[in-house]
């Protein structure tokens, strides 16, 4: 008898009418209905069944009035991070926000004043640039360095030098790193933490991808590396990437330092975000209490997609350099071999290859000529996208191409 799969991530779902940012606005956003969408950071999989059931059961009660946070919610968050990451969070350190981006806005407002510098490590998650600019602060860059072995490393001398020269008030760390998939080592975090502590720079650690780490890597929560670091950090976590529930809008911001926490809470109150929405409370506590086996299965599936895609790139598209991610569900792919402008690369991918990825330049100038591919989807979709690239890439002129559009 054939075994019944507990989770079937090979299933392709119908996205019609879901208001899915990734799937339902292709015509409006890139002019073509038929591109394979592998851009924005959510998964094409259904979330864990226990989460869906809990939401349906709560919805069926029909009473959607004001709610309060429960002890069960806080315990679910605390137990998850203790169990999965060996991080002991105290219940009074948790503040909920509608998302990590809103938390970044509040954190920057609390830690700095207009025209202060905020330090980031590009190529990095593009909204970091926007948040800094929208809050009228200045972007200070400590670019990650690409090594010949296909990894990204930190330029610590430049990091400290920039801090001494420009006196940023905060450093936004992205770990696991979006878009490169780098998972910072404990030694790297300790060194960054020490430099920041020595120069009174608060670390805003965006750890939204902390649960999406492959078998060869381990995520180290910034708050666990040293007591001085714990006391000098705002750590942004969320169940949204882990359980594919970004549409429910919820994140847990952990602030061990009481002074910073009080200021953050006061600012949050001013914006009028008193508590998460009812359905995000239900989903978050159910996810953290019951979603672990689903997560293990989805991680294994995505790791399989990563290995499959890397193998196809190296066999059929060796001219494209692909960085092997240790975490996140992105592939960071270098198309610079072809010498295209960013506009030409985008036009080729959309019009010739029929695939929609995030363009690398949005993650900073270091990402020029790169793309970020979201592989949290059925493997048949990864395979189809790669086939479309393989079949069209020969039309790119220049090195290895046969000439054509440009
Ligand atoms: C590093 C990082 N931070 C934050 C976010 C967005 O978080 P939220 O939707 O909770 O605002 C994302 C989403 O892709 C992300 O990759």
C-alpha cells in the first residue's frame, strides 16, 4: 500500500481571488499575467492544518469584539524560543507590533533623532533603506564582502571605522540575512556586538527568518551571545515567515533593556497599536504550540528545492553564480556575466524567460545585476522557472549568448 504523505508540499494551489500580492497582481505590477511569480517573501504552501483549524473554529463563533492578550499567547512565544533556539525570554520583554517594519520605524524613532546615521550591511532587505529615509535619518553602509568561495563576510575594520567616524545611533542586523541567505556565526555576532557596545550603538536585530535555517547551519539569537549584547538590543521576531502567515500581521519584539522597552512601548501607544488582531493571536499561539512538525517538514522540502536548484544551475547555467544559502528561502543569483543593465536584466526575465524575481539592485548598489529568487514553492515551479531560463538565456547577447534583443 502506498504511504500517505502527512504534508504534501508538491501540491500547486489555486490563488484566484486570494488578494495574494505575489500571484494576483502580476498584470498590474509587471504587465504580464503569465510570469512565474517567485518574488515577495511568502510561501506557496498552505500553513499548518492546526493553525487553519484554530482560525476556522474561532471565526465560527461569530464574535469579533475587542480581545486581550492571553497568558497562553506569551507562554507559546517563550516556549518556542526556548525550545527551538535555547533563548530564555522573560514575559515582560515581549511587545507585539503589526509587523517587523512597523517595529523598525518605532525603534529608529526611539533611538535616534532626524539626521542621525543608522548603520546597515548591504546588500540587505530593501525596506531598511526606506525606513531610514522615511524617518529622516541617514543610511550608513558597511557592505558585506563577497568572497571567491561564494560566501559573504563582514568587513569588521570598515564596520568599526564607520561607527567611529559617523557615530550612528543604531545598527540594523539582518540575521539570517536577506537576500544572501547568510547565517551569522556566534563569533561574528559577538564581534559586532562588542564593537556596538563599545561605541553606544544599539543593535536592532531583525531575526524574522530565524526559523528558516538549513540542516548545516544554526541560528544564534543575538540576545543569547553575551549579557552586554542582550541589554543593548531590540530583537524583532515573528511567526509570519516561519508559518506562512504574513497576511495576519503580527510580530513579537523582544526588548530586554527596560529603559529602551519603556520608550518603545510609549511610542507604540502613541501610534495606537494596543494589541494584535484577534486572528493573529489565535494563529500565533497555535503555530508556536502545535506547528513544529509542519515546520520541520517544510524546512526539509525547501532545503530539497535549494539543493535541486543549485544542482541545475551548476549543470546547465554555470555562467550564473549562485550563492548557497544557509537560511531563508531565497537564492541570490549573479547575472553579471552578461553585462546587462538592471533594466535589461528585468526585461529579459519578465519578457523572455517569463519569470518574476526581485531585482538585486533594490537591496543596495552591491546587488546590481543580481536577482533574488523565492524557492518556497512546489518543486515543479522551481523546475519550470529554471527550464524557462535555460531555454531563453541563449538569446542574451555578449559572453556566451547568441545576440538578440540588445
Ligand atoms: C528581513 C525582513 N524583515 C522584515 C520583513 C517584513 O516584515 P513584516 O511583514 O512583519 O513587516 C521581511 C519580509 O520579507 C524580511 O525579509
